[in-house]
């Protein structure tokens, strides 16, 4: 008998309470052998162990429950302390992992999701949806309940997620608002003209549309073309998935959705909903009947969070080690500040390179999976990270990139050197191009009565100035700089993806692509799938079999909570209050919130104001971007 089989049998043993005579005999024998002190010590240890096992056991015929009514699905892992401070923030992949583990757990008999408005990207929802489909393949039932598919905005994505379940239940007062998508652009040019702010931007090339926000009054032809393509690609994919799940033809779905918003009775009529129940009816009548128990009291409902804490992660233990690195948010060059949990809000090149180097030097790590969910950022930061990935690849490590909702521009730059690229079917990727520019605010300040005077200086002294547009000589320098960055970007894509330069140029020009079979054939990606699929591909790249166990370890490794609380950054320190004290104040603020209290007003003011004032080691005051962004020119290399 294998160890896993034995463990399963032990878990399923129903505990029997011993008789009074049995307990008496056992206690007397223990007393005669150890005395009263030894008996007390052994009994305390045994009772503590037994209680912990009894409390944390998973009973037979358990139903896994996921309450998704008020949660924010995040891409990156959430620390236990952060969960304590805000239970609404959950990593989507952890939920998907627990569902996959429950699919092969004989103690779990079904899955129930109670959902409302879910905050999260489509790619994260897709990870969970695929796990639900895998759960159903095991022969177990999955049920979805909601009061309504939203009230005042489109529910197409939410309904697409629900369609993966065996049955969808909704309250009798609910509605299904599966409204079609449309692309809406926002343009600030007329507003900038009114305040006499003069935007000066350059791009490579015509499909690089980010700067249109400042330079245009409406869609350019290329902007409209790319936006239509993105919207239609995602909407059609949603319809295809719903069609397969609900057994309704795509053309019929389009006609049905044109009638939306749909009442509850309309939804039943068009086979979008299976049953109309209020929440109490769903839990007190439907579920007990379905799982053959007399009442809700005897339903063995277990939250997905408790289940995962008891059984552990899908890849918590294993013989073969794989590193997992998260690259999310905007890409910046250098080092960013970490919060109390040891995390950076965005991706800074120094931190990402450190993680890659740690994983590369670890002899146990044979493959590195990099989860990229970034729309881009600094050209320099992206290039530095791409170089670190290239070096890791040269060292013999297998590099697999898993793309989330975004892996575009700089997000694609850092991915190009990977052995394999696995993209979600909703990933926005490509955008191979670059933008550069600034906004001249001299006349804007003049309208406010603010004037400037300056001494004579060479022409290029105004290059980064928010008070000057680019002169002709400086425009030439900008174009030369853009050409250099664009050519280097394309060169890395051609080298990493083994594409001819002519083919790369066709795929570039700043165009955004939606992950699909089309772009897989064009060579931008290798596979369609989620993070789970990327880990499985990494396993195959190492030549491992299905029976081989793997351990997925996150990099970079973090220090203790105490070290984070007392940590001060090397480059900057807060004025007046040390960084460590600020972190402790943040912690207490979170604890006060939990107790429905709040910090005294002076402390809350310090929490809001002090972090805005920084001083570096030279004694120079430094203001973060968020403080001066409204009046600062946009003058940075962004790709």
C-alpha cells in the first residue's frame, strides 16, 4: 500500500469516542508506569495533538464552498498578515489550485460558488474557470449561485465565468445583463489646448497608441483598427466558451444578448439560467436535496481558504524544484520601496534581477517560471531584466514565461528570451514599439500668473524642461533615440523568438495582439494556457513524467516579518520618522480597522503626509512621482 493511499484511509477513519471503562483502564495503566506528573504531561500533549487533528480534519462528503461576493482577485500571492488585515484580497491562482486539488480528493463531493460582483482580470478568472472544468471532469458536481448578474453594468464576463458550472442559480428578482462590448477612447487634447499645455510626443510606430491620449481628439485609423480587433477578439472568445458550456450556438447567443438586460424569466426561457432560487432556498432546500442530507445543518460545507490551509498547495512538496517569479505592474528601472509585507507594488529591475539570479544560483532549481502581467514601462528596466533572463537561460535553466492579462510592450520585451511562452487566451501582448515625450506647461503656468526667467544656455539644456517644447535639433535627438530603442527591441524579439527581422517588423509597429492560435502560428507565443499549464510545461521541458513530483518555490525569498518591520531602505529614508516605525504604524492602523476603530487623527495625518517627503543620503529632498505628477511633464522612455 502506498503512503498516499494509507494517508487517505487514515483521513477517512471516523473517530470513535472511547467508553468510560476504556478511558479508566488506560489512565490507571499510565499512572502506574509514569506517576501523576508524567501522566499529566503525556495526557496534555496527546489531547492537544488529537484536538488539532480533529479540528483540522476534512470529513467525508465535504462540499467545497467559495464565497466570491466581495473579493478582489489579485495576480500576486497574498501574505498571511495581509489576509488578516484585509480578507477581501485573495490571489486567484490559490483558489484555482485548491479546486484542482479537490478534484482528486475523495473526501470532497462537490463545489459551490456564491458570487456577486467579482473584481479581477479575465485572465485570473480564466485560471479559476479552467480549474472548475477540471473539477467537473472528475465526476463531481459544481453549482453557482448569484442574486443577480450585476445591476447597472455589463455582466458578460461574470456570466462567462458562471457558465463553466453544472448549474447556475439566480434569485427571482435578478437579471442577466450580458451586454456586448464596445471600445471607448478618452482623449485630452482639447482640454490641454484650453489650458495652453503643449504636448510633444514621438512614437514607433503607427499602432503605438498610448500617447494618443494627449495628442489626439479622436481615434486615428490605426488606433480604431487595433481597438476593434481587441474588443472583438475577446468578446468572440467569451461567446465561444459560453456556447460550448451551455450548448447554445454562437449566433443564437448573439441574438439573445442583443435583448439584454434580461429578466430572470427571460434567462430561464433562453437557457441561460437553470433554476430560480433565493439564497436561503439554494442552501436550505436545493443543496441538501442534491447531496442527500436532511437539512443545511448536515451539509459539510468547507471554505476554500480553510481547505487549502489544511491540505497545502498543489506543489508544496516534491522532489524536483521549480522557481516561480512574479513580474507584475509597470516596469521601472532600479529599486522600489517595499511595503510591510516585503512586496513592491510594481516591478523594479533590481528586484526582478535579484530573484532571477537567486534562482539561477540555486542548484536545486532546474526551471524558472516567470509570471508576467505587465503593460510595459521603462525601456532600460525592461532591457536589464531581459538580459538577466538571457543569462539564466545560458546557465542551463529552463525559462518558461506565463502571461497574465498583459504582457505587452515592456512586458513582451522581458519575455522574448524564454524557452517557451504560455499566454492566457485573453492576454494582450505584443505592442513592440516605443514612445517618448513631454508636455510644455510654460503658458499654463502663465495663465495662473506664474512666470519664469532663465539665463542663456545651450539648446540641449531644455531637453527635459517642462517649460519648453522640443526644438528642431532636439527633435532629431529624440528620433535618433527612439530608432535605437525600437531597433534593439525588435532585435531581441528576432533573436529570442527565432524570427526573421522582416517578420518581426510585420508583428511590431506598436500593434497589440490578443493571444490566440493566430499569433501562436505567427511565432509570438508557443502555447495557450494559464499558470498551471506553464508549470506543467516546465515539468515536461525537464523531461519529467506525470508521476514525478515537483516543488514550486517563489523567488525572491523574503526575510522575517520582524526584519520587514524594522527595515529602512538603503537609498532613501523618511523625513522625521524612520521607515520601520512607519511600517509598525501601518500595521497598527490595520489592526485598529479590524477592531472597528481608528488611529487618532494626528497619527493618520502622519501616515498620509510623511511618506510623501523623502530625503536621500546626500540630504536632498526627494518628492515621489505621485506628488508632482499633475504638474510634471511626461518625459521618460516608455515602451
